[in-house]
C-alpha cells in the first residue's frame, strides 16, 4: 500500500534523516516551513552526503535517480524537500 506524504511529512522525514546521519537542526527551523537552510553549510563531507541519500532511500522506500543526484537538488532544505516530493508523487 502506497502512503501519501505531503510537503510537511517529507520535510519532517528529511529532518529525522539528517539527525540520523549526525546533523542536528534547530527546532525553530523544523517547526517553520517558511525557513530554509543551506545544507552545504551543515553537511561536512561526502560521507554525510551519501549517508543522507541512503537514509532517505531506506526510510522512504525509494530509489534516487542518478540524473537527480546534483548539488542543486541538495542545495537547501526546501530544494531537497521539493525534489523528494516530486519523486514520491
């Protein structure tokens, strides 16, 4: 059975996945969808990037297409959320 996830659900899942790979974010950002952050400032190295991708694929039961593995899709929290929403729709 496929479960529909709206923007808020996906954003929360991304927050949880970021925390799973050791990136902690302020609760003010988590609770305010209008706030965006630059993920490049928070993710320290390629291991964390790959870990985040794998975590999202696992948690969301999805596969990330190679052509979408670009820095633009991971540039900010909102960009990543929008990309994941598009992949899940």
